[in-house]
C-alpha cells in the first residue's frame, strides 16, 4: 500500500490506530459469502458468453481483416509506385565494397597523374630559357628605342622646318609690307581697292583640294596671304570669311582680321 | 474487475477476499448486524451488476467504498440505529477472550469494549472517515472523494476522529492515551 502523502499519523493517532487494528474482526457469515459468490459466478458466466459473442471476436472476421491489411500493404508499397524526382539519377549507387575493390586502381591513377605533372611543368618556358633569350630581347628593345629616337628627330626637324617656314613667311610678309609701304603712293594710285576674287578662288581651290601637294598648298597659302595683305593695306574693305579659313593665326593677326 | 467483466469468475473471488472483511466491518461498526449484512450484500450485488459497464477511472477500492457510503447514507443514517453496533461487537469479543487468561481477558475485553463504545459515540461523520481509513485502508484524498468533501476537510475530520477516540478512551480507562 502506498503511504498517504496527505496524512501522517501523529504518535497518539498511531496508538489509537494500533488499538483499533487489534480488535477482533467479526467474521462474515458463510451464507452471506456463498450467496455473493454464487451471484458473481452466474454473472461471470453471462459476461463470458456476451464477451465471446462479440462480433469483432469472430474467427472469420479476424482472418478477413488480416487479408485486408496485407493486401493494403502490398498495394501501397509496390516498389514500382515509388518514382524518383525528376533529375535524380535512378541508377544504384556504388556500394562500399565495390569502392574498396577499386581503391588500388584509383590510387595508381592518382600516382600516375602526380608523376606526369613535372613533365607538363617542364613544357612551360623556364626562367633559364628566358634568360638565354635575353640578348635578343635586349637587341629588339634597342632597335625599338632607335626607331623612337628617329621619330623624335624627324619630328624635331619637322618642327624646326615649320618654325623656319614661319620665320620665312614673317620675313616675307614684312618685306612685302615694307616694299608695299614704300610703294604706297604709286600703288595707291595704280592698284584698285578690290579683291581679285577670281585669283583668290583659284588659290582657295588649291587649298581645298585634298590631293594637292603640300608644296602647292604652301605656295597657294603664301600667295593668298600676300594678296589679302595687299588688299588690307589699301582698303579696310571686307574680306570674305572663306579666304581667311586657310590662313594661320599669325597671318590673320597680320591681316587684322582676328577679332574684327 | 475488468477480468471479471470478461467472464473471469476467479478475478471476482480475488477482489472479494481482498475487500470483503473491511467492507463488512465498515458496515458493522456503524449499524446493526442485520443491516450491515443487508448493506454488505447490496454493495456486492451492485459491483457484480456494474461489472459490464465498469470504467477504470479510479482505484477499485475507492469505487467500492463510494458505493458503500451511498448505501449507508441512504439506509442507515435516517434510521438512527447506530447504537446497535456495540452489542454485535460484544458478542464477538466474548468468543475471542475465552482463549486468554481470566485477568488478561478481562483487561483486554474492557479495553476493546471501551474502544468500541468510544467509536459508537463518535459523531457519524467522524466515525465514517475513521472506518474508511482503518478498514478500507484508503488515503485521505480518496476518503474526501468518497464522502464528497474537500481534502482539507477530510484531513480535519480524520484528525478530530482520532483525537475524540483518544480522549474518550482516556476518560473511560482512566489513563492518558
């Protein structure tokens, strides 16, 4: 019997309990006991019959239920009904035994691969070969430097030539201006104050012609500038823009057309 | 009980042997012999009839004594026949004391008689919880469930029962218990 968790005897209570338990226990009359047991026996027989007659205890029903369960299990768990998801390989995975059997072969393949690696590395250009080729490379670099230097010299010469041309042009212009200034009275009397547009257009055609040589263009430019300068010295008349387009800044400055 | 409901008679025999003595005394300490036997038989009859629909929601002992309590309340307390208890106990004590020496027998008989007298003098509510404890072997919580009172009230009632018996014995026998 489990101890009473909610009630514990006090000493004096325990004493009373002990005294009570020592009291003689009156016997149950035998007739009463037999009457109760007889009633229980009859009832037990009734209970047993009712229990055994239960529909769910019929043997045939048990067999039918077993067949039904087995059938359902077989239908539901057919291997063919298990479809793998799309994209998942359906083949069997290699077993651990097969992998272990293949292990020596795989190790050999790995070793061969490691051995072939230095050969592949040797096929690449080594530092030594690069150093052996170095003089040729230096020579080729020297040649390149010479080419660059020649270009620079050529450009310098061209710039000097250009500078020379400009100086010549300036001297020429000054000379023209001086000579024309010296002849102003005569020229003023002789030269009309108008532009020889026919001649200027010819010079302009030369300047606009892409196929014309630089020499011809230079000459045309000089002649154009000289004619315009002569016109400017005689008149403040308007010079059409198309004749000024091919003049340099210095020439325009000399004509006084800049910012006009 | 469930085995008996399936037709196992021996299961009922076991139950009967285990609980019949306490249940019989539970009745005989509170009413006359004749009434106790009637109630005892009625309780077991109810148990047999209710076996088919028995639900194991509580301990069998609790269920058994709840039936007994209801029978007692319905049949005995209205008749106020509790005083008959002492006479029945005196008869059985006389038979028991014949096996002992005259002095011991007289002393024990006086002691038992005093105890039974004090038990009979107990208020009915205290007497019942005392008997449920001593004869049914029930715990206070089960007793409270059977007599439909709270746990604290059950404990309090049981304490009062023991205290009353102890004081009564002391006064009757002239010794401190």
